[in-house]
């Protein structure tokens, strides 16, 4: 969490990756031992799985803090800096609230999908979300990179390189999602059959996956420029974009599905709102007065 963010701030993510990889492997090894028992270790079931996860997370935190210390970053207890905490809250609170809003909207959307398409449509939506999450993982990495590099350039008072860094991060993220777009657009049935052989879900999923294929470039745009605005210490526009487009998904889904489009209307509403949210974030970043942000960053340093 916070320790990993320290590495993001200095633009060095390799130690975090190696530590997380090691703890995932450790969790995979310890998990079955704690669940089933081995030698003197009793059989703990699901409680054992929780203990294994907690152990891995604790070791990850300890080793990440030690890695930061080796790089000369002080880790001594000290009184809270209320000015810094207020600034952190101003940056982090909109991101948190935006995530909560999106989760609530997904619940409402799932209810509408269930009403119009039943269990098969819900299954199709679940598969689509899993595939969307794959793209999310790649694009979030570029978003983190954009946040780090944009923040570092602005910290050095360089505005144009900061803008170019965000654009380069988006181009890279877009290249990553293009293969997924082709796969979902032209071979949706084959992709769905990886998850299920239910013919009803397979038939319902095809149109949904084609919509997901069209949305992938906007997912990349959303996450990269969300990160870029975090690097520019301005997350308010991200919150405004989310509050504008996320709740709109529910009434728009109802209107489009009632207009004769049925389930496809719901998928279309999801796509329209995702594209609108991403475009707003991109426009917001372009409109930011980054010279003022750079000046504030320099004063903070």
C-alpha cells in the first residue's frame, strides 16, 4: 500500500514487483499447508487460508519498507504533518469516492441485466467483466507509470515533457489492448467457450464482448489520464467525470433497453458511459494549467 506508493513516487517499481511475486508464490505454497495441515501444523480450513494471506501481506509490507530504507528514504516515527495529510486527502478522497460510486452503479446495472435477461445475461456480464479486468490490469500499470512520470516532470518544472509522457503512456496502453480488441470482436464465441459451454450464455455473450472490444481503447484512455491527473495532483476532475457518467449508466440502460434494443441497449449504455467518462478525463488533463501545478510542486519540494 503506502510503502509501494513510495516506490511509485521515486519511479522505481521493480522491487515492488519482485516482492509481490515472491509473496504470491509464498502464499501459493503456504495456503494448502494451512488449509489441509502438514506435520505439526493442524488442519485449519478457510481460516488457514486467511492466515496464509495475512502472512504473505505482512512479509510484503516488511520487505517493501526495508527496500525503501536501503534507498535512503527515512522511516522513523514522527509527528503527523497535517498540511501534508490534508493535501493527501484532497488527492486521494476523490479517487476513493469515485471507486465507491462505480461499485454501486455496477450493482444497479447487474439488477437491470437480471430483469431483462435473467441468469444467462448475468453470466455473460460476469464473463465480460473478467475480460475487462484483464485489460484493466495492463492499463492500470500504464496509469501508474503516467502518474509517476508526470509527477516527476512537474516536480522538475517541465510541463511539455509531462504532457508527452501521458500521451506516450496512452499509446503504449492502446497497443496492449489491440490484440484483445481483435480477439473479442472477431472470435467472441470462442472466447466465451473458455469460461462456459452453456449455449444460452454463449449466445448472449457474443454481442456483449463486441461492445467490450469497442470500449477497450477508452478503458486505456480512462486509466492513463486518471493516473496523469493524479501525477498532476488534481483528482477533482476525475471525480466529476465519474459522478457525471457512472450514475448515468443506470437510467440510460433502462431507456435504451426499453426502446427496443433489449440487452444490447444495456451493453450500449455501459459503452457510452465508459467512453464519455474517459473522454472527459482526457479533456480535463489537456485543460489543466500544468505550469501552475509545476510551480506548486517546486514550492512543496
